[in-house]
C-alpha cells in the first residue's frame, strides 16, 4: 500500500507541479563537508507529503526562506532545495520539514536530506494576521535549515515581542 501511495505522490508531482517532490520516506543524508562548504541555494521548491503544495501552504513566502538561507549558504555551488512541509498550516503549529538538497551538476542527485521542526511563529512577535504568520514561518524555515545543516551549533535567536 505504501508503494502505491508513494507512486501516486510521484505521479501527482510530475503532473501537477512539473517537478519531483521530496522522498518523505527516504533516509537522512548528511551533506559531505566539501559540498557543505561550497553550497549556495539555487532553486527552492515546496511540497507537502511529497506532492505539490496545496492552498494551505501556498502562502509561504519563498523569498523570506531564501533571505535566511543567504546568511549561511554563500558558496559558489548551486544546490536545489526541496522542502516538504507537514503540520497545522493555518496556525503553523506542530510543523515538520524535510529539507532535501539536490545537486543539478550531478544529474539531480540527492546529496542531503534533513528533518527539522521550525519554531512556531505564533510564540512571538504578536502576529495575529495570517500573512504575518506565513512570512514569519518562512523565516523560521530558512533559519531552521541554516541552524540544522550549515551551523548546527547555533542556538535559536531570542524570542521577540
């Protein structure tokens, strides 16, 4: 049954999104130190459970994710970042992300896969407007990728009012 579900997700990704979604059942893969040191993020794509994003996640601000990633991934080697997001999208609580790094120079070989839980943006900044929460969540996703992949020893920034 799981094989059929994954197969259908891949068909949906090709048909609806024009790109392959994240292999949500794949093993975690740590970027090798050379790739990590040279990496920068080229294309960013979003999926949910391996399929193209739905309306629940369509408002995520990819430029805000990119802005955070430009702080940590500054190398010359562009990698594609595929983000698979699952959880309570309207409130952005209990959300998990699988970040998959793909190297276009190696025939789209998956060179890294990480699991992370971005912080809940409703815990700070007093955001009551959905748009503000979506922008803040995007920043938290970018920060989580930086902290988990590029600077794992970095502590979370202090919560802001």
